C-alpha cells in the first residue's frame, strides 16, 4: 500500500528537481500524444525543442525567443513577489492591456513630433497605467477586504472592453480608412521601441526583463522588504507578530506586479506589435502565471521558465507548419507542463512510502 | 546600424533563395486566425487550401498554422514559412496587415496575399469578397420572413466590412417591408460561441424573430433552434447542419477559385500585385441553398435578386439612399463607388442607434 507522508521540511532537492522532471515527463506524455496523432514523436519533440535553438534557421529563432520570452518574464517577476506573500494577482493580462494603452496613448498624443523625451514618457505612462489598474483590487482589498483574485480577474474583461473601445475610437488611426487599430508606432521613430542591435531581438522590453530579474533577486535576498514578503508567505502569524504591515505589503506587491505588467504591455505595443488593436493581448498575463510557478517563484528560475515557454510556442509553430500538428495538440502539450509540475509538487512536501498492508 | 540591417536582410533573403530552389514544388503557406474546425471563417479558408492541393496534386505543397494571434506572433509564423521556402503565403485575417507588409519587405521574392486589408506592395496583393451582395439577398429574405418586424443583428466589430453588411441587409429588408426594424448588438469578437449565444438570446428576448450574424460560430443558430420560431442565416460557411430551419440560407465565402488562380499565377510566373474584390458574380460569395422553410415566391424573388447582383445589372447600393442623419448619399439611380464602400463608417437612413466610436 502506498502512503503519503508529510515531510517535516519541504525538500530542497525536489523543489529544484520538479521542473526538470516535469519537462521530461511532459516530453514523454507529449510524445505519446503526438504518436496517437500519427506523427513521429521523436521528430515532433525534436522540432519543438531543437529546431528553434540549433536548427537551420536558428539565427532567426534565437532572437525571437527573447522577443516572446521578455513579456512573460517581466510579468512573472512581478507576479512572483505577490505569490510569495500569498497575494494573488490573476489579472496581469488586464494590467498589461492598460499599460499598453497608456504607453501607446502617451506616444500618439505627440504624433508627429520627434523628440528623445517621448519614449521615456511612454515608459512612465505604461508603468503608471499598469500600476493604477492593479491598485483597484489592491485598494478594494485593504479597504473592504475584497478578494483580489476575483477583482483582478474581472478587471481583465473590463480592460479588454477598454482596448476595443480605444482601438475603435480614441486611438484609431485617422488614416486607417475606418478600420480599427492605432497608427503603427514602428513608423514613428520617437515612439518606436526598436531592436537595440539589429537582428538580435534585444529591445528595451528585453533589457527591462533582465533588470527586473536582477532587482527582484536583490530585493528578495538582501532587502528587508523581500524578507517580509517571504516571511508573510511562509509564516503569516510570525510575520504579523514580527511587525510586518500587511496593508503596505498588499499595496506594494499588487502595485509592483501591475507596474511590471504595464511595462510589458507598453514595450510590446511600441515594439514587436507596433500598434494598439482590438486583439492586441494574446494571453501573456495568464501564461506568466505558469511561468512564475514553473520558475519556482525564483527570479532566475522565472528567467529560464520564460525562455522555455517561449521555446514551446516557437517550436510549436514550427511543428504545426512542418509536421502538420494541430494547434490544439501544442496547447495540450503546454498544459501538460503545468499539470505535471503541480502534480510533482506533491513530492516537495510529501514523501511516498510503500507500507505493509494494514500498517497505516 | 544601416549596414547591419542590410546584412541581416541579405542573410535572410539568401537563406530563402537557397531553400526555395531546393525543390521544384510550389510551396503555399496559409496563416489562419482561428482553428480550422471553427465551422466558419477559417474553415472556409482551409477548404480553399485543400482545393489547391486537390487541383495541383504533387506539384504543390501546402502548409498552415492555425490560431495565430494577430501581431508579432503572426510576423514570426510568416517569416518561418518564408524561410522554409514558401513561394506564396496567404494571410487570412485583417490584423495580419502590418505583419504581412513587414515580412514581405524582408522576402521580396515571396508573394504574399492578405485578406480584407488595404495595404499593397509589389509582392503583396490584397483580396476580399463583396459579402454585402450576399447581405442584400439575406435582407430581402429576412424582411419578408419576420412577423414581429424586428430583425436582430449580431455585429462583430464596427468596421467598414460589418457596417456595409448591416446597411445592405437593412436597405433590402426595408425595400420589401417598410415596417422592419433592426436591433444591433456588438459582440466585439469574431468567434466566441458563449458571447454569440448570449447576444442571440438577448435579441430574441427583445422580440427579434430573425437573427443575422456577422460572427463565425454556430452558437446563434443553436440559440434560435432552442427558441423554436426564430430564423437564422449561415455565416461564412453554409452551417447546413441547422437547415432547413432555423437556418434558411447562408452566405458562403468561397476562396477556392481565387486560391487556385493565384497559385497557378505563381507557377506560371505571371503573378502580379493586385487588389481583388470579388462578389457573387465571380463566385467568391456564395448563397447557400434557400430551404423549404422559405415560401416559394420569396425564394424565387431572392434568386432573381442574386442573379441580378451576379450579372452586375443591379448594385446592392443603388440610390436614392440617404445617410442616417438624413443627408443625401446617393441620388436616384446612382451606385456607390468602391472607395466609399471600402471605408464605410455610417449607417443609412432608418437604422437606429449609432456606430460605436
């Protein structure tokens, strides 16, 4: 008979091991899925994980990993702060949208003026927009004790309506023949978040993601605020006795994650996407939740997880086009990753015992 | 900076050239915005792809990627197809417009075809269908089928294509039934069965007994079926699983002839950038079978209208027509020009409500 026994301490080894094991099991289960669809599993897995990194056209895909991974990492870093303290911001997608609207809006307000101050202003506007949107659930929580999970999630749908509204009205391209969507910022030099080195994929959003990783690492390991965040998550009672102010912590964590999500949206709208349009958001805010957990809420882990997630997206598209795999199979494959990770998390806190029958 | 850009572009172009020459099959790529099983918009584009395969057999290889979000992801998918040696790439959603132009610049030898947009380039064509001609037939039937004189309309986004459809359906419904009213709900989605079903239910509660939809799922059909006495029309695809009632007819997007012709042009080396806007006459817009739920005389006059639209004898927007605010738009006998239609942002006289801004 198999018995689960609670570990006195969460296992450090398993905590580090589970993401790796989860990836391996996902490859096996995914391989079975692809085989069931009549594809060669080794070829499919190889296409997804190998082709973008070392294939014939890796010179194009490697920079794309940064482009696709940067918003995920940026958002996930912000989310991880709150998640560590037990503050659940599920609405990063909404903050991402509002950040993009504010950032792009700030730039478009000056069109066609060229100035070096426009882009920094857009960065500020994007950060502020995301921060404000996250402050709604934060203030409601500290004032009225509402549940931040529900409020932040619901605000995603509000933000989507807002996005549709500005795409069709306020920010609509006046030279767009009545079609929705803003001007393309890629052709507005002062507002364009271009690649810093051509062909490298490095735009300001990627830089910001790396900075966020470093600052978050410092915050969590060297700063009293980071200590308070971890303490609140691990031992809420001790934190309260230790004089941690929960209100300030909620405002900080939600505000910070909203700000980073807003920045991600702004960098995306002014760079790779180039414009605000009705379907601007593609789910980075939700995928970042997976990335945060896959990275064990640890800054370096999140960086790696973000790149891994980007790899499955890009490799998945190649597999669709080259092998004719349906998009749904790729999505199932990505879902498996989180599923196995969460399932294996059990091993961090429990150990499996094979006990004699009746002994339990 | 300039030099590195040049080099990067050259490298990309070279990479393409080497693979494109590797085999003599013509490779055609398709970028789809929804899943190929959506039963509507993407489903029909994929049927066009399959028709290309069937027509050319071994001489052609087609590839596709489905559910590609509009924006940088689309740009990556197109680049990937071009790198992998595609000769011709169809990008089948309006939101792919700027990505298509961007990628086309990097791959001057690859031909691109963008659906429903307005930006052309030497290697980028644009194509769309005159769906409003189908809407005219729809309005003609709907105006006579309604008993409550309330027709519900599920709009996707207030863009010219959708507004054109509403105007065309309304003009032709009023022509046969002066008392008819339109109630319009904007779903702000192209494909979301839950939202579309909600919109249909709200319209039915408001007294609509005919529902027209400009969204792609069959959810409104199901809602009408549940209500029992509500007429619907298939959108983008025939949706014949709901025939003969509630679905009494449909507008079918038939991309196959165009896709075959353009693939042929690439094979012959005669491909040129073009702006194509085909209607019923060229076969890009099809009218699905009008079911027996429609009285014979209505069916006959609807088919007659269809024939006149197809032959060009009659234009769906023929004056006298006024704009919603009462100002004159088209004089008696005057027909709308393509420029005005392409950017249509106003309702015609008689419609209630405002175009959302």
